[in-house]
């Protein structure tokens, strides 16, 4: 088996989404400070991180969009782990023609745009990023996709022209289909089959959280 890491590294000061603060990573207990607590020769480090949930490569559950939607604590493992995946090459405004008549039932459907090459630059969050159209979102819902991901800053059009509309988030999350944004390294996925994993921590009352997304190929 080959493991392919599809997650960006969360680093101190790196902004994921324009307008949201960057993570702050520090020591809660440093190696040196721990010497006061433990026996000679024994030391520990305990880190702490201050960040918004939408940092790095993260998953959106329905509670991100809908007050009555399920959150991270209610996310079923079979939805985010060992899911048979398919990847489609895409750019610009990605419509339903990108998936043609593919059988997407129960699949992790990933869209490879190459936008991850701009990670941690001003370009990454620019209005020109690739996104899915409302028509494609409807197609994914009708086809019974299990989870949908993209290697772009937003699965929806976030330009001023979109006026804050989020039809893709709205359609997918209303259907109970989680979304993974800010994927990377999708170029390492070949034409063969793969299994997709994007498992977050189990937190009650939170709708989004970073994941260690990865794929396993035969």
C-alpha cells in the first residue's frame, strides 16, 4: 500500500482563509520548565494552539451551515474513513460536465485544480480561485456522493460577484455530505483506485475542524 498525505501543515502564523486569524502555536509547558516538576533527567513538553476551527485542511459538517445539522461529534466514521475515492481534474468554475455520467454513489469525490500550489501566498485566497457550481453540487447530491473535497480555498465562489451566496455548501451540507477544503497533493493520485480518509477529532458543539486527510492506494 502507498500512503499519500493530502493535508497542509498547520504552522504558527500561516493564514488559511482571508479574514480569519492565523494559528498561534506555543508551549504551555516547555522542556526546561518541566524540570521543576519531574525527576532529574525526566522532561516533557506540552504545546498549546490558539486557532479558528477553519485552519489548514479541514472538514465542514452540516452544523457549519445549518443550526439543526449534525456536528463533529455526530459524524459517522464510515463517512470519513476508508471511503472509495475518485478524483477529477478541474479549473475555474467547475460544472457538472466535469463528472460526466460517472457513478459517484457512496464515493469520496475529490476535485484536483492545482490551486494548492498557491498555499500560504496572497494568491491562494484571491477571488480567482477554482470553485464548484450550484449545478455540480446538485449532481453530487443526486448521485449520492458520500464526501466531497477540493484543493482550493473555497468550494464555493467567494468573489464579490457571488454576494455571499454559498450554493455548494448549502446543497451538500443540507444533504448531509461533509466537505473537505484546502486539500493538497492530489496530483499524486493516479488513475487507479484509492481509499480516502479525513477524520477530525470528536468535539461536541463544533461544526468544522482540521483533519489529517490522506489516501491509500493499492
